[in-house]
C-alpha cells in the first residue's frame, strides 16, 4: 500500500512530494498566568523519522504539540516546518502545509460513522467555495473528489478498518477509536504527524497493533512522526530520537539508549538516580533488535 504513488499522480494541487518534512522548535517559551509551561524549548524532528517527546505528567508535552499545531501562541521562539517558519500561521493553514495530529483525549465526532469521521480529515485539501468552482471548473473538482475517496479507501485498507467503516464511532472499542483518529489524520496526507499518547489506555495487543501501524506510516509513507507517549517500551522500540521534557524544559535529547542512561532522566522519572523500571530492562532488549515491536 503506497499513498505516495497515488499522490504523485494527482492534479496540480496534490502533486508536490508527500515525503516527510523536518520540524523544528526553537527557543519556545509559553506561560499560562503563573505557570511557566515551556522554557526555552528547542529540538528538531528529522524528516521521515520517528521522534518521541517524553516526560512526567505536566512536563509540557501536550503544550509543545499545541504550540506546533498553532492552538497556543508562544511568548517567544519559533516553529519551522521544512524551510518555512510557521509560528504565526493559523491552525487550518498549518494543516494545508502538511501538519496533522491526533489528540490525547479521543476527539471524534460522535454520532458520525467511521468513514464520515475520516472524510472530515481530508476536507482541508479540497478547493471548496464559489471562487474555486469558477477557477477550476466542475471536472477538476470531480477529479479531486475522486482522488480524495481514493486516499480515504487506502487509509481504511492500510489501518484494517474496512469492516467497521459504516459503524458509528461510539460503538467501537477504545483501541479502534484511537485507530480511527489516526485514520482521520492520515486522510489529511500529512508530511508531519503529531501523535499525542496514541496507545494510552490500550491493552498489550492493541498497543502492539498501533506501534506496528505507526512504524508502517513512517517506513512506507515516509511521514515524519512526532510521538508523545508514556509507554516507554513502545517509545524505545520505535523511535530513532527521544527528547525528554521536565517542568517545561528539555533535560535530555538523543537516541533511546542515550536518554535511558541519562541520570537526569532517571531522576525525573523516579525522583532518584536508581534505575527507572519503565526505562530499563525489557525496553533495552527490544532496542538491541532494532525496531523490534516487543512492547515492555
Ligand atoms: N490551557 C492551559 N491553561 C492553563 N494551564 C495549562 C494549559 N495547558 C497546559 N497547562 C499547564 O501547563 C503545564 C504542562 O501541561 P501539559 O498538558 O503540556 O503537560 P503534559 O506533559 O502533556 O502532561 P500529561 O503527561 O499529563 O499529558 C501543566 O502545568 C498544565 O497544567
Ligand atoms: Mg499531555
């Protein structure tokens, strides 16, 4: 399954390469009244790689995502997507530039089917409105709608949710609802995908399935993935780079093996320099085998 191939056959508006873009956060500072949520946060996510952002509860991980996607405006600092600075770009325009996300708490439209929820993901790529109808004509618009359905079909096949596409999302298990959220984000044909706790609350089997899908998104579609997750086994297995936040500051950054050994990281997780169980044994086994999906 390769969404890249169909994108390159698309009309002009979709013909640009879908390859992952780099993402950079530079010196970002964010406050909520007396709370200093982010302090001079800088890191980069390499194109086409999986970068994880980890840290204890309240460390600022979701705030980083909200800043990157434009929901929060930083008091200082910049966000760059590829070679464009997007710090002042509105949320919807960021989506059009190739940024998509899933949310820490499931954000699906209740009462709508799986397919309808996925279709909502793709809307920003359509040239809607009277002016565009005049400019592009009906034939182009029909062609574009055909392309959109093709993308939706591929996403549904890829995430193995064809059998549930007409069900209302409300009747689905938690794990499947999270998968539908991922489907909606993928239907936006992102070049950078932000995933905020994609396996939170999932059982082991659901977690392994989701980890495999995230790896496939990166490997087969070339999308840049920025992942926030508390499941350390999964983070250490599938990420190539890990950024650690604590109290709104980056305290470590490096390969999974490097951050796992970092004294400040161990301290942040346990409040002591003793080995943090969630950062140690089983995860290191997975790492030794490269992108092994054995989730700790
Ligand atoms: N909209 C907001 N208004 C006020 N304070 C906020 C807001 N968003 C985040 N914060 C505060 O900023 C800090 C960082 O919160 P954030 O949600 O980014 O943490 P997190 O690392 O995602 O935590 P968790 O692992 O629990 O999801 C917290 O002190 C939080 O209360
Ligand atoms: Mg959060």
